[in-house]
């Protein structure tokens, strides 16, 4: 057979749309109803009995469709007992007129018992319906072979109705779950984008502002130094452009050493005494990126929200309580404002940093010590939970 006529593996694993799944259920139900009507028609009933047969068949089909519909859950929860009672009457009363030929409709009732009645009582009700079908056929004088056929038919019809209904409901639940997952993925991506813009661009824009103010002051008295600062502004602007592109693509590794050097330069321009002490050796990309991001956000906060005269950045390798090798980064400054003296900040910047640290198995804390220095401390494992290039999220 030509390959183009065969389903691909992907096509075989695709989930049915909910409407198509329920349509298949309705087609199967209509087939069972049609069989029952044809069985009655084969007995050559009167016009009045045939009209009653059609009314009962259509009504049973409608009730069973409600019992099998994925969208009728609330209706079933409220009126399920009533519809099940009506289905019971429409199943057994016509047997008085049509005999065993109508007995096949007991399969619908057996399936509805499994769908409507709570477990484990539903299986008892299922057994009662099946037994009733066999007993009624036997009392009517039906041959034991035909009686056995009717019992097996009732069991299979009930299980098919129940199974197809559960599958249709599962298809609807899967599609709803996929929509919710897609929505969550979009929300997470928006959060990542906002977090990266805040953490990556805040530092660069603050540095550009500081250097621009310095350049304006130097233009009249020290033009050569002003030219150097303009070159620095150009470099920072290019880095900010690269950061924007990194945010758009979602992947970027950052160097702890390079970020610390950049922080020292910006702090010096802001006339803040900077002391950098990194004693942790080479780090994996994920760990280095998180620590570099902490430095960038921490220094940005120093420039924006404090009146610091001194800022110290230290990185050490320590041993955690569980024996793991940790990298502890401490960023301290002596310009904490009154709000920070009473407790840690709840701003989005620190919240973003906590998320980043926790994603590789670390933690971040902040406090003001007895000397009035504000300390931002992050501890992350040297070998983090993710050691590949990853989104800054």
C-alpha cells in the first residue's frame, strides 16, 4: 500500500476534538436504538404500538445523550436521579407490550447506572439490570440460547455506553487541560520577559544615567575625560541592546567576574567606595548567571535607593548543613534607608532574585546588621539544579 495512504505516528497519537468524540458516542447510541426499533418492527406491531415504540426510543436516546454528554455534568448532578428513574420506566414498561424484543434497551440503563450511581453501588445496580433482563426473558418463555444472548448483549451494551462516555469525557478534560497549560505557559513567558527586563536593563540604564550626568559636568572642564565617559556610555548602550536581544531569545549566560568588574566601575563613577573580593574559582554557567544577576540587581538598588558611601561584594565557597559545596555571595552597603532597617524589601527585584536562586536549589535573604549595613546574601550550590544555558526565569 502506498505510504501516503497510511497514518503517520503523529496522526495516530493526536487527541480527538471533544465534539468529534461526543458525535461518535451519539452515533453508537443511535445505532443501538435503531436495532431495538427494528426488532420491534419485525414482530409486525400495530400502528399505535409502533408509535409508542418510536416515542420511547427517541426519549431514551435523549436521556442517554444527557447522561453521556461531557457538558451536562451540572445537570446530571442536580437531576440525575430523576432522569435515571425516567429511563428505568421507559426501559421496563414497554417490555409489557414488546416482550424480549425490547430487552436490549436494558443495556442503556445498565450503562447509565455506571455513569450516574456512585461507586460501588453502581456495580450492584448494573448487576440487577442485567439479571432482570435474563429473568424477564426466561419468564416470557424465551429459549435459553436467546436468553443468554440477551444477557450478554445487555452487559456489552452497558459497558460500551459507559466506556465511550468516559472516553468522550476524558477527551474533553484533556483539551481543557491543554488550554490551561497553554495559558500558563504564556503567563510564565510574560513573567520571564518582565523579570528579565527589570533585572538586565535596570543596571544598564542606571549606569547610562550616572555616566551621562558625569559627562555633562566634565564637558566644560575636562573634555578628554568626558570623551572617555561617552565611550563608556556607548559600550553600556551596546550591552543593553544585547540584553534586550537576550531577553527576546530567552537564553543568556552571564559571567560573575565580568559583572563584578562592571559593578565596580559604575560604583566608582557614582563616587561609592567599592571593594570586590571573589574567591570561588570558575563556576558552572547556571550558577555564575544567577550570581551575576544578583550583583547587577543589588548594585542597581544601591544606585537608586540608597545613600551609600561604601559597597562591598564578596563571594566565598562554603559548606552547607547537608555537606554540599555552596557559593555564598554577599553584597553589603552602608546606605540602607529607614524602610530597610525595619525589615527586608518586598520589591519585585528581590522577588525575581529569589525565584532565580530557588530554581537552582539556592536561597536569598536580606537584612540590616547591627552596624546599619544592608546585606543581600545568596547561597547557591556550586553544582546547581540546572547546569546548561537556560532562560533567565
